[in-house]
C-alpha cells in the first residue's frame, strides 16, 4: 500500500456523509416525521406526505435535478481527498441519448457518484449539453426524503419505465447503469478486474429499442479504496449475505479501510486516485423488437469496446501490462 495522506477531520466527515446519509435519513428523519405527527407541528409532515403521494411518479419521469445540490462544496472535498477525476476520450453530442455502462461496481461507487451525481469534477463543462443520470435500486425512491435527496443529484430508478422515459423524451440524456449490480460488489477486492457482464444483456436490448448510443466506462482505482472480507459459498455468513440481498436488494458486505489515526483501520477509504475513463460511444440502430442474435451482436461489440478502453489506459492508471478484464 503506497503512502497515504492523512485526512482532515472535515474531510473525514464528508467521506462518511456519502454512505451514512441514507442511513441518517432512514433511521433518524423517518421516525422524526412520524413523531411530528403527534406534536403541534403536525401540518408539516402531513403536507409532506400529501406531496409525497402526489409526486409519486416523478422518479420514473425524469426525476428532478438540482444544480444547487450538485454543486455543494462538500463534493469538492470528496473529490480532492482521493482525488477523483474523469477522463473524456470522445465528445458526446447533445443530439443523441446515451446508455452508459458503469464498471466496476466497487463497494460504494465513489467514482460514479462523484463524476455523474455532482459537479465536483466538472461534468457539465466536460460534456456540455449532456444531462447525466445514475440509476440505482428502485425501492430507494419509495422512502420519504431519501427520494428527494437522490433526485436532486440526478439519480434515477433502475426500473425499466424510468430508463425508457429518459431515453424517449428529448435528447442529451445520459443514463448510467452499474451493469454488474450488487453481485459485483462481492467481487470488489483490490487488484482484481472481474466484471459481471457475460449474461447481462438487458441494457443492450433497451439501448436498441431507443436507438441510444452505448458508452463504455471503466473506473480505475474503484476497487482499491477498501479491503473486503470474503466468505466461502458454503459458510453461514455467505448464506446470510445472500438472504440479506433477497430481502433488501443489495449485499451486506464487510469491508474496512483506514481509521482517523495514521496506521489504524476504520470506515474511511484509502486516499488513492480514482479515475473514470469515459469511452467512445457505440452507435446502435433503433429496433423496437430486437432479436436475440442482434442483442448478442451488440453486446459482444460493447464488451470488445470495454476491453479496448481498459487496455489503452491500464498501465497509466496502476494496472500491469498483462492484466486483463475477466467477465462472469
């Protein structure tokens, strides 16, 4: 492990804010809303819940970007800690819509979050005229307050209606899907480049149905910022993780990084560079009902493009010349 810089206390709070913000909203703000119902402030939660139900379909109808939230200074501190950067290899024309594959998942997807859900790395200046959306689990948008926070940053539901809406209403929309999903989180250990992609073809079918361009991306360093404890498939802990996923939709991963003190372990990620390389868009024809053969063809082309993208940049960003992408 290379020499790491020591985070300031403020940076530490910002880093912990990203994964813990959802927990805070769920375990603190949700009970608070219920509590207020039994106080003199009861009109506030009542009005919010009325709004919540009237606004129920918004997450599947383009969401609600907030330039103010995306430009919070907190995201700049998050970016500077690692640091996180984005590299453009080709321009993206605002005349088209794009479906972007995000690889790898990592533990907390710091790179994808910072680059596509905030303006910390200057996405709007690098890709003018493009509106980014990062897709995540649909049930997050059923949680009061959490949904507002997510939509403000440009996060959308990974449901088919939400993606169909974005790819069929106007142009200049970029929808990012972490193709490997929660299963790939368990593959997230340092010095590995294993992606769950071989049988994940639904995103290609969706792109064909809308004539959207496919954009491969690879984030170097995403799997390096945390260590993960892996369990054998026959162990009770692995079975618990599988059961947890079946209930909540994501894996209960046991991971660790650095602590607040030099040389200690804790929840802070290692301060190692994270670089998201955005590849050249792959144009697709618009086919309302693509056959399996057509989907297979463009899925193979996408995997080839992703491999080329990785091979072109791997030695520059910490991988060996002999390292290859492995598909599961």
